[in-house]
């Protein structure tokens, strides 16, 4: 990296290197100077250096070097002289544009020079070989070699300049001019890909500008001048996009304009808005969005009528006719009538987006398809007075399509009107945004709408119509087109019709049901009759309206008084808010002043620190200069020694020589030696050239003589070989003739043999054909029998399965009935046992009550007639001894003997002297004497077959009652 004492030295050095053809070294030297931190204080020399640097970058097509240098130069002159940066950038773009145009003109001149009659005479062998290998034409190859590199460099130049100026508020005009020049470049040379990239670059610049709001020198979008530059750029982008027919990019440009105006809350001028709506009409028409196209035309008409005072009556009539025809060309049915909920949500968001772009503010909660539709647009056109400006043909067409009911004559009346409308149109001189209006491109859409209206009206009158009759009624299209149109209309429930191609008829309405259209027709008739009756016999209610209004005047006055009081309170509140706002502004101004004062003090401190650093750097610089002076003195001695050896004049003593000058002196010596060597080589080349030319002049006659001798020898050889070939051809012809005569004798035998072979093969073919047909018939019979057997098997299997299923169902039904019967018997048995247990419980309660009364009588000393007489005791004892199980069972039955308590049973057993109890009976007796069962157990009667269970149950009950 070379260092220079002054920037002027670097510029001189670069010019010297350019003069000797070393442009790369000159560019590198200037690049090192510009990027060095040593020369950051701007001077006028810096601008000259940048001009030379830019020229070198353009000559060598070094876009990256140019970008790096411009960034460094922006850092140098941003706060000092930003106009210098503007001049350098303009010079850069002008040079790049001129070189690209020069390359293009050279390519055209080369193509014209090659356009001659005899191309083979002028083409070199190298050109022919290159054309055969590459397959390119001359123009394509010259464009690729000459024009394309310079166009790439020009495109890179525009990108570099936009990147450097994107956040510079002082050079917004240059930024906008660069964008316009880039747009014109894309438009002139049809560079669609570069145009898309350019739009994306500008879009990203604005997004980053909003994202990083705290940057220094950031453009303020609220400033009118900045907003003007940004809007001009976006509108130029929109114009170029439409001219290049990049409709998607044009729509994104429209969204950019809407986003920019929404961001700053300020609408552009009316002239720009006219361009905006004019381009919107083109975009929506290309995208087949006829309704949005009509609304954009409506907004454009309102804008032109309000702000364009130079608009004459003819131009206004053309624009109004376009508005009405665009509205009529929209489909008369709703595409969202049969859509799903998700599709409706998506369409609602899309409609809101489009309506905002057009300029209609719609509440998101409302149904936008009802607010903005074809019918509402036509109603607005009528209410806003657009119908008064349109031509008579367009007005008649509107009345026929929208107001009249002519099912048979509609097409015949519409067709001449459309023919007249197709001839209307022309240039508009007073409206720059719409240079020309042609009404003919609405004719196909209007023909389709007329066809739909005809089908709708015919469906209200007829139920069936022949296809030929309907085709004659629609002269615009073939019946296939009418059928496709009706399919779309039927899909969205606009009409109901069917086409029966077998019968050649068209069926209208939903067959099998009462037609809704006829109901509507009758209801319309009823409404019209009601209106006629009201006109003939006016109502008396109108006279009573004033009397009905007068009682409510007091309420109205009260409401108005309340509104005035509320307005007064609002005004007072706004005054207070304004005072608070002013106080807040004063406080903010005071805080800003304090901050500014603080910044000034910090700047003063920074200045003192900077001065200290500068003094320090100057001291270090002096030390470096002293060291360099010493090194320069040593180099001076070496240089003087070398000069004395070569016999040249030494340097003057006392001359101030620096290290840099010594290095330049050494470089000059090397350059001088190189030039001397090149002169020697040129002299040697010239000598060799003369020698070679002399040799060729001497050899030319010898070569010509040798060529003539070789030509004579080859001529003799050719004649000899030609004679030999003629003789051999004659001999071959004679042999072929003899062979033909020899083979002609066997021709009859050959034909007989051929006939015999053909007959044999025909017989063989007939036999094989008969065998094949027999085989096919057998296969057909076998397959038929197989199908019959398979069908019978399937029928048998199906019958067997049905029988088994029926038996299975009967068995399941029998089992269910058996289970139900068992459940019923068990329920009856359980109910009977519960009834017996309840009787037993009541009998025991009665006996317990008698026992209690007997004990009370004994305690009082009175007599008590017990339930058992003395004569009954032996009999009871005998029964107990003879059949204890029978007595126990009888005690539990309602119709048996009376129950005997335990204390009586013990007395009876003593009288009859029963046999001693067994060990297990003793155990049972002990169990009975242990008292009642645990408190948690409840008594349950047992009805088992054994006596043990009954005895145990009875003993529990007896012990319980005895206690």
C-alpha cells in the first residue's frame, strides 16, 4: 500500500501510471488513498481524485471498486460538502450510460457492416467455424460480446447508487432521479427481470427506513418534499410496470402507493390520483375483475369531473360512458352465493383490501358484498348524475338490460346498440391520465350480460324451448357458448335451466317443484297493482302526518337542548386538553433546551479531546518524518553510487530528497530500463519480419512451378483411370445381359412352383382358421357353463346362509323367552317367600306381646290366661319329641299349629324326658344359649330343605325374644 504526503501526489501518480498503460495500479493507488483513514478531511482535491477514480472504474468495469470508493467518499463529505458526493454520483451514472450507449451503437454498426450480399467472401475461416460451433447469429454474438457486459455494469451502477443514497435525507432528489433513470433503462431495453428486482430493492429501502427510525440523516416521510419524491418514484414505477405489461408488479406498486399514503395520512395531488385510478382500471380489466374495474372508473370520473376544469363535454361523455359500460359489463350474479364459510372469509378480506385500494372506506363488520356490488354501483351512478353525461346508445342499453322485460326482442334490440357503441371512442386531450378511451373492448362482456338477461327473462315466461329457437334468439354466440355461460349462471343460482340434447330442448325452472321465479313474478305484479291503486285512490294518512309530528316537537326541542349542552361541555373539555397540550409542549421545549445545552458541553469536551489527540498525532508524525529523513539519506547515498557507476549525472547536493522521491526515482529508473528493452525488442522484431518476407518472396516461384508439375501428373492419372472405368462398365453390362437370357428359360417353372406353394399355404391357413374358431366356441361354451355353475352355487350358498341365520335367530328368541320365563318364576317365588316371612314376623311379635303381658301379670300377682291350656301341653310335647323338624317347619307356615316359646318348650321337654343330646346337638344348644347374633346381623328366614337351618333360625329368634 503506497503512502503519499498529499492527495495531489496520489492523483499525479495515478496519471503517470495511466499514461504508461498501468490502469490497474493507478486504480489501486487511488483506492488506497480513498479508503485510508489518514485523508478523511475533505478537500477540493478529493473531488478531482474521485472523478479520476470513477473514470478508471468505468473503463475497467470495476463495479465493486466503485461502490467501495463511493461509500468511503460519502463518509468523508457527508457532513462537510454533500453536493460534492452528488456531483461524483452524477458523473458516475453519466459515464456508465454513455459507455453502454456507445457499446450498443458499435454493435449496431458491426451488424450493418456485416449486412452484405456475398457473406462467404467477407467471412474469415475463424468466423465460419465459430458460427458452426456456437449456432448464434452475428447480432446475438455481438450483443453478448459488446453490449451485455456494459448493460450489466450499468445495471450494477444503478443498484450501487440506490444503495448508497437510500438513507440520505440531503440527497433524496438524486435518489429519486436515479430510480427514474433505472426505470427508464428497464423500459427502454425491456428488462423485466431487472425491473422486478429494482422494485423489490426500493420496497426494501422503505421497509428498512420505517424499521430503523433512529438513524442519523434519515429521511422524514412527513416532510412534504420527501413525500413528493417517494410518491413520484412509486408512480413512475407503476407507469413503467403497466407499459412492460408486468401486471403483478403493477398491482404491488399500487399497494406500495396506498401503504405510503396510509403511513403519512396524506393524500397525493389530484393529478397523481388520476394516474393511480387510470392504472387501476387497466390492472383490474386485465385480471377480469370487472366490478373493481367499474369502481375504479367511477372514482376516476369523479376525480376528473371535480379537479379537471379543462375537460370538455365530449371527453366527459366518453369517460361517463366508460363508467356505465364497465358497470354493466360486471356479472349480474354473486359469485359467493354458494361459497363455503372459509371462502367467504377469504373473499371478505380480499374485498376489504381491494376497496381500500380503490378508495372506499368500508366497515369490516358489514357484509362488503352487499355494500359494494353491481346493483349498488348502478344505483350510485344514477344518484350521482352520471346518466346525464353518457351517450344515448349507452343510456338505451342500460334501460334495456336493467329496466325492461323483453324476453323475445332483447337480443335484437341490444345488437344494433352494441354495433354503434363499438365505433365510439377516441383520444382525450384534456385528461393526461387517460390518453385514449375505446368502448369496443366492453362489447364481448356486454354480449355475455345480454345473453344472461335474455335467459333469465325467458326462464320467467317459458318452461320449455327448442334449442334452435334459443339459438336464433341469441345472435351473439353459438349454442355451445350459450351453454357454457348458462352453466356458470346456474352454478351461482342466477337461473335454473337444463339442456336435453336428446330431445333438442331447453327446460327452465326446477322441475317437480313450484317455481320460485313465478312466485316472484306474481309478487312483483301485486306490488305494481298496489302502487297503481294508491295512485288512483291516494291515502288520507298524509294529511294527518303534520298532526302526528306536532306532539313530538317538545321532545325534539328537549333533545336539541341536551345536544347543545353536551357540545358546550365538549368544547370546554377540548380547551382544557389544548391548555394541557401547550403546557406539555413548553415542558418538552425546556427539556430539549437542556438536552441541547448538555450536547454542546459534550461537544466542547470532545473538541478538547480531539485537539489533544491531534497534537499527539502531530508529534508522532514529526518523529516518523525524522526517521524517514534518516532513511532517505541512506538511500540517497546508494542511489548516487548506482548513478555514478552508470556514468550519469549525480543528484545536486543540497537538494531536498525524501524517501518517497527516492522510491519514485527508483521506479523511474526501472521504467526507463524497461522502455529501452522494449525498443530493442521492436528492432529485433522488425529485422525478423524483413528476413521472413525475403524468404517467402524467393520461395514463391518455386512453389508455383512444383504445383504446375503436380497438376499435369494428376491430369494424366485421372484420364487413365477414367478409361479403365469405362471398359470395366462395358464388360459388366455384357455379363448381365447373358445372365438375363439364361434365367428367362426357367420363368414358367418358377411361376408354377409359386402357385403350388401359395395354394398349399392357403389350405393350411383355412384349416388353422377353422380349428381356431372351433376352439374359441368350446372356450365360450365352457365359460358359459362355468358361469351358470358359479351362479347356482352362489344362490345355494346364499339360501343356506339365510336358513342358518333364521335358525340362529329362532334359537336366540327361544333362549330369550326361556330366560324371561325363569326370571318371572324366580320373581314370583321370591315374592311368595317374602310374604311368608312377613307373616312369621307378625306372629312372633304377637307372641312376644302376650309374653310381656303375662310377665307383667305375674309381677302384679294377678292371674293370666296363657295361650296354651293344660290339656294341650302333652300333645305339644309329643309333637316336639316325635317330629321336631315337622314342628319347626309348621311353625314357619301360616296354616300350622301355634308357636311355642322357648321357656315352654324347656318345660315340656322335662315332662316327656327326651333322650340325651348328642355332642353336636349340645354344641348347637350351646350356640343357641349364647344369646342373639351380633348386632350387625339381621334375621332372615331360611327356607332350605334341611332341618338345621330352620332350627338355627328359630333358636336365634327365640333367644332374642326371651332376652
